[in-house]
């Protein structure tokens, strides 16, 4: 597959491995296992982040009435992707996925299909160019109507805090009141093993990923109206099971743009 190097670890493929997927190479599994030796909770974190996305999308369709989604930095398709969850709740939902990775693009073209009533599209664009993302998304989404902006485990790839916050604000600025942000990212626990794990991953050859403090992660929701229970461990956000799953080192929340 053109543009894909199976000898260098790849963040989307490593994440796919942690999720239990099969779209990865030995080098990705090696890096994923090295990471897991330092931080065994990574498999739970990846899967609970995925479950959080699914619950958030289900909430937005079934309770908030959202019918359009912009999923930025979607990664490799697995089971129960955003469009599958949304269109299961309402077949008329329209979804645009955004990534700029050739591997993700190839899989998306093959796997991201839609219901007849709704629409699913994929655009090749960089997270750091929100205005281009919005321009391209407007071919599928009606940006005068509410949109669910999905950012799951992606903003750590933008290592400058001010730039990361600016990207999210600019994406939201292009969406009307009544839109929502569904966001989660890994949190810096200030523990030695977390720092060592992050350093090990960033030195592996994969795209660097920055862990942020809870306070910095909460700033992504500035100016928005948080949905209960607020910004919490993703495993604690409206869980489907009882008892509530244990904490994982990722924080997430859903919030509404009111003006």
C-alpha cells in the first residue's frame, strides 16, 4: 500500500492493537507491548475510551437530538464506529470523518459505509487546519444546524497547549449554537511510570503524544455548557454497567455550545 511503512511504528496501528484490532504490524505490537509493560492499564484505557465515544454519540443522537457528526482524527475503523452508533440510533444521521493518514484513508474508503437514509463521508485533512476541515465538511453537513464534534484521543498529537486549545475553539467557531463537543484524552498522572511510558512511546518513532493535566484538559470545554457528570474518567461517564468500572487515565466529557 503506497505511503505505508510497516517497519516503523504507527500511532493509529498501535492504538488499533490496544483495541484488539487486526490492522497492525509486528512493529506496532512490539511498541504496544513495550508500552504496556510500563503501563499495563493502556489496554483498558483504549477500550474504555472507545466505549465512551459510543455512549457519547448515542447520547447526542437519542437525547440531544443531534443528527450530524464531525469526527476529527478518527483513526482506523474498528467495531461500532461513530456512524454505526449514530445511524443505529437514527438512520438519517450524517457523519464526516477527518484524518490525513494514508493508511486510515485506505481503510475508511473500504469500510465506512452508510445507511441509505443518511450519509458517511471521509475527508483528507490535517487537524491543524480547522478552517479547511470545516470547508470540506460543508459538502456533506449543514453547518447551519447542530453538529456533534468528536475529538477522541487525538489532541495529544498537538503538543503545544495554546495551539491545541486554539484548534478546538476554531472548529467550534464554525459550528452553530446547539452543537456539542465530545472530547477525551489521556491525562498526565504526574507519576514516574506515566512519564517513563510517555517518553518511551515518543522515542519509538511513532508520532509524539503529549499527556496533559486534568486542569489543561478541562480548558478544552471553556465557554461550553457541560453535560452531567462533567469532565470525568471516561469509564465513569454515564456507564452502561453496574458497578461503575474503575478509573482509567483518560478524561472525557460532552458539552453544548450555547451561543
